[in-house]
C-alpha cells in the first residue's frame, strides 16, 4: 500500500533527507540516537521523562517514539 510517505529507513526517506540538507537530517538522527541511548541505559521511560532528560520538546520525543515503534524498535 503506497501512502506517499517515505518510511524512515527507506531509500526514499534517505534521498528526501539528502535534499533537505545535512543539518536537519543530522539533527534528526542525533536526536533519535539520544532517545535510544536513554532507553538502553534506563529501560522503560515515560516520554515526559525523556523530554526532560534530553531537553527535547515533548512533541519531538513523541514523533521519535512513534517512528521507533513503527520500526518495531
């Protein structure tokens, strides 16, 4: 089923990020690694705790967590 939205790890998503510039895609990747790191270190955490610990907005954390859950991580 094609929705017109590139999945995070797909070649289309990579190409899309390349066209938007490295700063934005690099920051997104960095934030995702930061969230994954915290979850590895501390186990299960509330999104509000992740936001507080990282300094990321609650909305950013929600988007990252949704993407990770969609990717079965």
